[in-house]
């Protein structure tokens, strides 16, 4: 390879080292070297080099064609200072075509740079490396992608994975499993679409009903023993008459449940069933399971709706199947919020 001598200045040594592995010798291009670095190497002032580099980038001109520009063309792209144009022209025009010696092997495509070259390997040729000199080890029609350091990475075809494309992940068995999964998803999608249609029909039916047919009346009534229940080991059952007489068209009542619990990392449990007296069935019961363990304190408020039939007694049955506490100050409070009527 032909040796060249370069006249350089101490302040430019760092840039020169980044351009060539050995000063004066054509080498592989360093991807970290920018046009701005080369302009500074041509002794263009740093501020001007930054401005010129931006203009060159705007016109999509890189170091591979910069050496072929004339003084007039440099002026056309915005480098108007004659002194800077002369520096750039003299610096780049002295560089010969580094691809003339065909350094890229195995049909690799050579790209000329300033005293350097880079190779783009034939993607179907099975070679990699800075000069496309190494045989690609990727298996199963995998293609080598050359890294900046000259190493490689396998780009695997569909159905294969792994560092060398040696793992087959879409076998016939897995493909059938995938088809089965897709069929199950399609079935679920069809069922979901049907449910949505049914819900739409229900919504339309509800919207078609006359407004104001169901009404809620607030009562805010005290439920006697249920107003402040203190859970304890025995499992109490209360029968509590409601504080008001309900209209004959009452369809449900609403009760609220409030919990107060405070002590050092203890527990407070209350599990119960509540329903209208003589109106006990799985569809007319309201139930709750409250567990509070290993916490310092907690409180919550929620509401429950209980179906109601005025042909039965106007009484509420509360039955607990688990109730324990770790402090005497813990309690539950139930109150009558109101009732719902219909025509």
C-alpha cells in the first residue's frame, strides 16, 4: 500500500489519529469522524467549521464527495470566504481514491473516504468483516451484519433464532399449537361480540321503558341493635323491625354498612347474611365477608340492596356466621338508607 506523508500541527494530532490508524497510511474509516473534524484538520476555524458542516449536511454532502467539489461549488453551498474555500479544496483534492486498489473482498462495495475507505458486504455473499474478508458462520440461511468493530451479528430468517440462527422455534407442532390458539381467540372474540349485541339489546330495552317508573326514597333510619354491632366470639342473630312502614309497591331496601376498627396490629372480622324475614332464598339474601388482619386501623362504608316483598313481615334478619375482634372499641354500624318502589 502506498505511503503518504502528512504535514500536521500539534493541535490537530488528535483528529489525525481518529482518521487513520497509522498516520500517512490508508485505513478503514472510523465512523466517529465527522465532516466538522475534517474541516478543522484542513485548518478551518472551529466556529466556521461547525457552520460549514451544517451547510454540507443540508446539501447531503459527506466526505466521500467533498474532495470532488470545485471552488465555485463550495461557494454555491454557502462557503463564501475564499480563504476557507482554498483550505478545503487543497486539503480534500489531494486525497486520492482509496477504493482504487479494490480493498473490499468478495464483491464487497467500497466507499471512499478521506484517506480511508469502508466496505459494505454483499448481503447474499456470506461474508463479513471490515474488508468483507471473513466467511459468515450464520446457519440456516442467516446473514451476517458487520459491526463497527469488524465483528458480526446474525440476521436470522423467519423460523430461526439464536446467535448463529441455530434454533428452530416454529416447528410443525408449534405451528399447529399456534393455529389452535388463534382458533380459541377467534371463538372468544365471537362470543364477546355476541355478548355485546345482547347488552346493546338490553340497553335499548331499558331505554324504551317509561322514565320515572322506579323511584328511590331516602329514609335514613336507625336499625336498633344493628346500629352499632360489636363483633364477638358468639355468632349473634338479630331480627329487627324496620323503623317505617313501606308502601305495598316496595321492591327493595338499601342499607349502609360502616366499619370502625382501630388497635395495634390486631384483627376484626364480621361475616354475615341479611334478608327479609320469611323471604330467605339465594336471590333475596345479601351477604358480606369482612376480614381485617394485622393492620392498625381501618374504616369503610358501602351499601347493599336487599329485595323486599311487602306481603312478608316488615322485619330484617341479620345472621352472623363469624365475628371476632381484638379490641373492645371495634364496631360495625348498619342503617336504613331508603327503599325503591315501582308501579
